[in-house]
C-alpha cells in the first residue's frame, strides 16, 4: 500500500472536495482518500499493483480540477525535469522557483517514467496530451492553470474589484440609487438596457469561477456553495434579463450585482486565510537549498540538491544550508536545526555526528557523507507526515462534512418552499417572493461548516511542525485532548539513556576534587561507559597522570599515579585486593539500594571514596511531569529496572504510577491494563521494544532520536527528543479542538438563525439578498480567521510563529536562488 499527496487545484468550496473524493475513491485499487479543500490537495492510499499515480491524476482532471501530480519538496525533483515538464504550460513560467506554491508536482509511476522522454519521468501527461488537457483546463475557474493559493486569492480580489466597479453604477441607476439623485443614462440609452450592460460586466467575468464550479459540481453529482451562488445570482440576473427583453416587469440587476460583490469579498478573505493556513507546509516544502557543493574527482562541484548521490562527500561552509542528510567525516561546527526541530539553540557537530538536510551551518566548515537523499531525507519525510496529517479528517469532521452536504439540499428545498408559500399561498408579489427565495439560497453557508475543522487542523498541525511536534493524523490531534494517563518509558525518554555521575562520597580527609582527579587519571585509558561518565564529569582538565594501566575484566582497572597503586572498580575488586570497606560500607549500601552503580576508588591501599553512576535524568523531565499533573493528567513510568531503582527515580521526579520489572514484551499489556481501568492512555517511547505499546496506546508519542520502528508505530513524533514536547502537543491539541468546537458552534448557530430570518418567518422584518450575502461571506471569514488566531494563542511548550521564523526567510531565499 502506497500513500501519496497530490494537488487538487482550484477548489472553490468545501463541498467541491466531496465530489472529487468520491470519484477518486471509486478507482480500482484505492483504499482510502482524504481531499482537503483548505490545502487544495488529496492524500490517497492505494495499491500500486492495481492503480497508479497517473490514474489518480487523470481522475482529478476528469472531475474538472487542476492536478500536476504529487506534491513534493523542491529538493526531491531535479530542476531540469520541472523546466522540461512545464514548457508546455503558458501559465507556469517561474513555477520551479515560485516560493508561494506549496511544492512541486511530480507523477512518479513506473509506467509513466518508462513512457516519458528522458528528463520528463517526473511529469507525465505533457506534450500532445498536455495540449488537449491545457485547452480543457484553461476555462477552469477562470484561473491560469497551476495557480498557487496566494495567486488564487489575488485573482479573487481582482474579480471583487471589477464586480464592485460595475456594481456601483448598477446600484446608482437602480430604484434604490434614486436616494442619491436622478442620473441620466449615458448616450440616451434605455435605462433597463444600460443596467443590463453594466450588470453583465459586474457578473459575467467576476462570477465565472462560481458558474464553472457549479457545473463541475453537477457533473460530479454534488451540490455545493457554488450551486447556491449560481441559483441566487443566476435567478436574479436571468429574471431581470427577461424583464428587459421579453416581458414587462421590474428589474433585479442591482440585487444580483451587489450580491456577487459581497460573495466575492467573502471568498477573497477566505482564500487569504486558506493561504495563511498553508504557511507551514509551504515553508517546509522549500527549506532545502537548491544547490549543493560535492566532491567529484577531488574537485568541489556545485550540483542541484536533487542530484546529490548517497555516499558522496558534501562540503558545507559557514552560513550554508545543509542540502541532504548525512554523517560528518571531517571538521566541526555549530548547526541551527530550529527550522526542523523547533530547538532554538545551535547543536555542536563533530566527526561521526549526523546532520539533517535544510538545517543551517552557523560557524565552522566541515565535510560529510550523504546518507539519505531525495524522498528519503528527514525533511521529505516530515513534509509527507504534515501533508497527511493536514489532509486527514478528525472524527468530528466526518459529521460536519455530511451536515454540509445536507445543508445545501435543505437550502434549495427551503428556498423553493419559501417561493411557493409567499407567492402562491400568501399571494405576495412575484418580486417579493423571488427576493426571499434568493435570500434563502444565499444565506445558507456550508463553507463555514466545511471550513470549521480542516482550517483548525491545518493551523494546529502546522504550528506543531514549526515546534518539532509532528502529528501523523487529525485523529491523534483530537485524541490527545482526552488523555488521562501519560506513560513514559524510562530509558532514553525521561532519562538520557547514558550513564552520568549522580553522586560522590569521599573518605575523611579527601575532597571530591581529589577523588574525581584520581578516578579520571585512570579512566582516561578506558572506553567503558562508566569511564566515559567519569571523564564527562571531570571535563578536559586531568591534572594527574596515571601509568601502568591494566583492565581487570568484570571488576575494574588498576594503575599507578606516581608510586601509589590506584584501584577503580566494584566491591569484588576491593575485596580481592584486601582494601578495607568498613568506613564507607553504609554509604555504599545506600547508593546501591537506590539503583545506582557504585565505583569504588582506592589509592595507596586505602579506600578514598565512592562514585555513584546512573542513567541521567533529562533536564526537562521534572517540569514535564509537573505541567501534566497541573493539567489533571497522571504520569506513569514504565521500566525494566528493579523496583528499588524505579521507585528512586519515580520519587525523584514526582511520578504518580511506577511500573517496574516490566519486560519489553509486557509493555503493551501494561497499557491495556490501564485502559481497562477506564483511562485514555498515551505512551512515550523511543526504542524498538516500545513499538507494540506505542501502537496499543490511545496516542503514541515517539521521541525523535529513537528508532524508525518506534516513529512508525507512533501517532505523534517529537523531533527534539524532549519530553516537555508532550505538554506542548497536548496543549496544542486542546487549543485546536477548542477552535474546532467554536467554529462548529458558530456555523451551526448561524444557520439555525439564518434560515427562518431569510425565509421571512419574522415578517415584516426581512433580509435583503445583499445583507444575506454579507452575512454568508462573513460567517466563512469568521471561521477562517478564528482558526488562524490559533497562531497567536500562548501555549505551554509552543512558540508562536510571530514574528516570522527563520523558515519563512529561507523560503524567500530558496525562491530567489
């Protein structure tokens, strides 16, 4: 089963996505599909043996929407492929460097690659076939093919301005405009004929996207917002045309023209909000630099990032962006990884350390070996995760989607019923009944309901991605709000997973500095993890020098400092060398009882002290636990350590539930036990043995520095390997869900009130179509703006993207390069 995210360009309504989704789902081999109106894309899960990416692309085009294929980061597709593939599209100039477009499209099926000319394997469907598609697509929405969301917002703004320009004279020469004076018609034209000409200018081109979208909706067997716009504006306009040329009657041009002005205004604001919601994914798409410096035949050569090969040596200089993932082979530097992990402090990189593509080298120069390129890089995988999360549907959205579809049908039925009641039952004038009918058509707002959840999900997941918290799907975002217990794996999660000196006990007359200096002088010759912990505590300063170092398997080491014999090791070594332990026996028992490893240090035949070594607690672990408990969430720790060790760490950190002596295969069953008690359980882990528990939990959090298996099994990935990000993830989930609920309540409440008011239930108080259009557009804009306000909400563990982070500036750099 393969998962791909493809472009679905120029969706004009949230319900437009429903028709496309149904048509794609009908393809043989497609297992599941989610179409996101806000993002203008679809995530498709399909069997490659039964269907292909090209089949999916063609199905989207058949639905009447623009699709260039799969949405990928810029560094995945070679630039020359873009250039060749887009040569046939007049409207695509500059696409390869267009920073505002959410990625580059590439249809990457094997069949397509074989059939396409060299260099065009990533973009099938061009050439002769593309010309036919081009002519078929040029009329779609009235937009140029392949427009970005920002371009579409600008196009909608232009249509609004044109409609406004023509609507002003329509209004002034209508009966309503008489309050401003009696204006003579230009060139002595008949007033109705003049209004027809000007109103046509206000409606024909500005309203073309809705007419096309309404036709496509009918073709895809759905009714959406465009259907209502066509019914309302079209009814008023056609009635007036009939009154102008066919029969006698008052004209309705001003209502239709002003109505469209307000609809276009609302859609312009909505598209601007949709473009804002896509900021995070667009920033991620173009983070990697367009070019990389590699060593080929011993010469530094500039090549497109997409052409870097696994195993090649990449040269990075101060200020350069790292093009692909790899491992440092020469040199050292400080690297800013904030654009991918959200961690603001630069990270020191030395030989052997891993580097991530799209991060920024701050100081020194270094060389590294490329280990992951193209779609395998961390950036490409992160983009894929964020796309899938943004396109997935939260449980609550499924109900909202169904309600939106029913809402359009209800509006059409109520509109017709309103006309029947007022005109035929109550005997009101035709114009009055028609006005109320149009008002009902207009005021129904499925877009507010359809936007309520996906806008919040897009902003929430995007904000999480900027902070190194990757939600794999919207369900995880919603489920994280219901958690009552968070279970942390101890090693590598609450602790660093590496030994550290946690306590020292000196014999009388010996200082801690003398004890540490003696131990470090000996351990300098050892590579044992315990030796490394002691050297780490000492630092680079080792004033004493040891000689005659000898390792004693299973016990410790022996050496000399000057003429004095020095012993480092466990109790067995001390007893074998007849070193007296009585003076510090009680302290040794205390330290061992706490689950620490105790290193005995003897010098000159006398025990001079004890060094306790244990797995170091992460600096943020205590704050994490305190914050979770403050929010009513219990914290559990699961470990294979003995009860004494686990209890010590649990007491030290203030943990509520300690699960000790748990074998790797038993972790999932412990999660089940907590769930059986009625808890909603999260599991936080980093190892292969955590994978079953991560899958069993209601929400699995994988520490980013952990294994690929753990990250694959989890629903949330914490890129910074910081447990405090669990707090950030839960806070962000709760804030996002609040926005979803606020939006849904607003959308439902609006329609409950709007329908009876529009239908004239409170007569003589009635609404004009223009006011209805304003309220309809306003309701969508309110929902979109409310979702965007999530970016400015202060949340624990989440940094606001304002002012614009480095990611945004790097997009601009990438676009101009």
